């Protein structure tokens, strides 16, 4: 399953959480060849990573989700969904995107670091 979203640094509504298969993923095509994979390892948990393995660019969205990791379909590296870090002994990191689930709806920031979370916290406080 895939969806189109604009390249925008602010939070964007992506889909209802139920549109992401449990223990599966959904791919967001960003228009720059830089797809983002949304993973749902549990009923109310969603993580977003660049859909590119830190090893050789395999499509993480086609991997197997188990616990809080996804196994890359190409060579079997395990990637932590909450950080994008490869599990030891492998070394590398997939780009991570902040995600929020509000009232069953998934929101994504296209800023791939903690700065997005800070920006949202600042907006909420204003
Ligand atoms: S490309 Fe993912 S393990 Fe090699």
C-alpha cells in the first residue's frame, strides 16, 4: 500500500492507523525518490524510517517486522524501528522520522530528526 505526500517540513496527516497492517508497513512516496516506510509493530505503535537499509539500500518496507525491529529482505540485517540503528554486530542507521498517533490518525514530520519534536512542543506551548 502506498500514498503520496508533499515534501513539506511540517507535520502532515498520513492515514488512519488501521490503514497500516499490524506487523507490517506502508510506504509513503515523497516525490524525490526518498520513500518513507511506516511500520506498525503493535496495535497503537507506529514508527517511520527511510525506506532504505543502511547496508546497501534494501527496501525495509518489504522486511519482516518482529518486536521493535525489521529484518531487511536483502541480506537480513535487523534494524531498530525506534532509532533506525542496525542491531549489532552490524553498524549503520536508517533515517528516522517523528510520528504521532492522535485519535487513531497517524501524523508524520518530514524533518528527520528531533528538531521536529521540539518544534511541535513549541507550537503546543504557544
Ligand atoms: S541491503 Fe539490507 S541487509 Fe543488505
